[in-house]
C-alpha cells in the first residue's frame, strides 16, 4: 500500500503502525507518532491499522541547544 511518511510517499507491506516503524528502522520508546494528524501513543501502535493513503508523521528528539 502507498502511504506518506514525513511527507514522502512510500510503498509498504506493514499493516500496523508498529510494524511500519520496525520496517523503517525506528527504535525506542521516545518516538512521537501521528497518523492523519491524530497522535498515536506507544501503547496504541501495535493495534493501529494502517490504510492506503494514510499520512504518518514520525518525530524523534534532537540534541543540541
């Protein structure tokens, strides 16, 4: 299916948000995720079903000052 991740259209076989994160190499509990502008918590990711055309945003903290 085709979805948007951080503004880039990609093709994925992942059906759940947690599987997409694994597929893309994201690790850690410190990520913030949103699908179609709705925040998806860490606890919800393994049950959050992805659909064709979804817009996913993945944010990770940055170091610096």
